[in-house]
């Protein structure tokens, strides 16, 4: 993609009406508020993110915990809505999990790793609706605790277990699981290469990998402000690998990591209703907090809020995808692995 693409998404022009509605002002006021918002994102960040990728990720999710639990009903992923169907948040969130289960396409009783399982909502759906045995892994202790409680409450503890730790170092044997999935979490991998090698080690030959992931435009194609927003988001949230996830890059990423049969399904339009919902909600819920943040240039210190505000306006630059691939089967590779 050549040249700056910033004009393809802008809080100021495309969304003046929504900003206006959220602030209870006219469209002209919405335009001005939108400009201010954008400047707030461009402002200095009061906090310089410290620590390793894992430390940043943990800090981000500890802070995000209550907000995301409330907004996304305990899940930590976007929703899937069939194009043309009315939007309902709960239906959409569940719909995304169903899409994942269908992409896995496993027989009941198969064992699957949920890498970056969060509060265990996805794991519960995989166990209760697809009959899978799930091993959830997450860095954040509170998330693992809540995931265990949730599994207990929903009667799936016999099929779902959780490990606190990094999905880049799984305490599992070689060739031991039927599938691995990541639901909006592979972007946090500190080393993408090492993480995919770890997934490949643990998967059985012929085992499936399904990643629900965003892709973004190449960094150099972004305008100055969009580039700055992206950098700040990445630093504040520990999304160390998102820079690799440019549109169209996944087939070569997965093939270089030793996977085959890569399929990338673009589901961007299916997540737009959820992005729109989060955008409107973030504006409504934060009306009084936004002005001081904008004035102090510290909007980016609350990445969840900044992210919710920016994802809908920039929707045409971002894509959400379901990427499926397979670890080569020894037989089909004639013993090459
Ligand atoms: C966007 S949330 C998604 C949670 C869950 N997959 C869902 O859809 O509800 C990302 C999760 O990945 C976890 N995570 C990030 N990096 C990780 C790593 N290296 N190892 C294990 N978990 C990680 C975070 O703690 C967080 O819970």
C-alpha cells in the first residue's frame, strides 16, 4: 500500500454525528469535539511504558479487567454479527466463539489449548457447545482464577483446566494436543517466531491452529498521527507482534513457521457492529473524563478508552481475520518432520 492512508479514517469528519450524539451537541460541536479527541490521542503520554512485553501485557490487562468485563460481558474479544442482521452484543460475542468452534472443526473429545484464555468464557463455550477438552493458559493470575470459577459455575470443570503462565512456554508434551487457538491474543507474543515454534511442538502432526487476529496496514503507509497512536497503543498494551500482522502477511508468517494449508478469512464487516457499539459506549460513558484527558494530552494513558474510540473511525484500515493452518502430517510429509 503506497502513501499515507490517514484520510481513510478520521474521528473528525466521518464520525461527527456520533460524537455529537454522545456529547449532546450539534454536528458542528461533534466535529470540534472529534478534532479535540484526535488531538488528545496525539498528545504527549504522561506515562512511559516500562518493562518487558509480559510485564506490559500484565499491567494492561490488570488495569483493563473491570472495564472489559463490564463492556464485553466477561469476554475479551469482539463480536461477530452476520451482515444485515440486527446487532445485539451478547449474541455477537457468542457468535464469535461459534465461528471459532466451527473453524476448529474438531470431533467432541478432542483436546485443544486456549492460548491467552482470559476469563475462560471462550473455553467454556468450546467445552459446553463443541464438547472439547480445553487447556486454558493465561499470564494474568486473576484471569486464571476467574476462569476456574466460571468453569465451575457452568459445570464444565471436568473438561476445562487452566494454567497460569505464558503460551510461549507451554508445560505440555511434544505432539500432545489436537488443536490450539488464540482469540485476539497472538498479537501479544513477545517473539512470534518462538511462539509459533512452541505451538508447532505441542500440536500433534495434522493438528490445527486457529488464530482470530487483527491485521493492520504497513506502518510506513500510515500518516503521522495514526503512526503515533499505533506506537503508543502497542507500547502501552504489550502487543509486541502486531507490527508483523500487516494485511496479507499471515500466509507467509504461518508457512515460515512450518504450518501448511493456511486460510485467511476476513471477517471485518462482521465485527464492525461491535466496534461501533464500543465507540458509542466509550463516548457516552466518558463524557466528563474526556475533556481533562484531552487537555492534558493523556488520553493514550488509558489504552482501552483510546482503543475503543479509535477502532470504529479507523475501521477501513483494520481487518479482523480467522486464520486457520495445520501442522504437517508426518504421513503426508513422508517423515520430514
Ligand atoms: C484480548 S484478551 C483475550 C482473552 C480471551 N482469549 C477472550 O477472547 O476472552 C488477551 C489475553 O491474552 C493474555 N495473554 C497475553 N499474552 C500472553 C502470553 N504470552 N501468554 C499467555 N497469555 C497471554 C492476556 O492476559 C489476556 O487475558
